[in-house]
C-alpha cells in the first residue's frame, strides 16, 4: 500500500482585458477604467505602473497630470479557486487648450503721441505673454506693453500666451 499526495492549485483566470475610455485625453481631463474577462470573485484594482508623472488613478478614474504616456495595470485579485490576473493598457495625455485670454488696453482710445498700457488676464499655465501689432501698424507703435499713437486710425494688438508643458499657445486681441 502506498500514499499518494495530490496537490490541487489555483486555476488561471480567463484572459483579463483593461480598457481606458477614452485612451487619449488632455491635461487635466479624466478617463474611465474598466475590465472585462477574468474569473472568480476577486476585486479589481488599478495602478499606474509606468509614467506616473503623467497620470494618477483613484478607484477606476484616471486623470491626466502631465503630458506624456502612462501605463495602467489592472489586477483582478485571486480567490479560493483562481490565481490573480493582470492586464495593461496605455493612456496618452496631450496638451490642453488654455482658458480664454483677454487683452486689456488702458485707455482704449488714445491721441497721436498718447500711450496705452497693455495687460492680459485669463489663459492657463505659465507660458510667457508677448504682444504684436497685427493690423493698423501705421497708427500705432509698440514697445513692450506700451502702445503709442503715431497717426489717426485704429490698430489691433494681438497678445500670445506661449505654450508650456501642459497647455497649447493661445491668443487674444484688442483694438485701440
């Protein structure tokens, strides 16, 4: 007579698939994570396993925190019958558009030889602001943030707030 020891291990789960919807987002936007497949009653969790400076995850919601690509790993825990299972997906985070940029001229009406001070409000990020006369250059001159009337007429000043790591460039205009 002999003794036979039979060891029964945990079964592999069915293929687990993770999806990010959408899989391309802009900085500050969110993507919903979900899984299909797997087996058993184990809970699903999500973690950023590459590119953590570009994405964060809370529960099943991913948020773009920087411009780049991140890898999300979904893990379906094992249970009494099944071993844990994992799956990965990638999410691309692109630059977002800035909030509207308003250009202010104070005052908005000047005489020949008079000056107007330019400023901006709005926009997003930390891109530098530059100014240019884009119409009516015969009526105005520009030095830094000061417009000087050089002849009767109108001029249009366009302010450009440069792109930065997370936001696209944007422009705004004012007529003096």
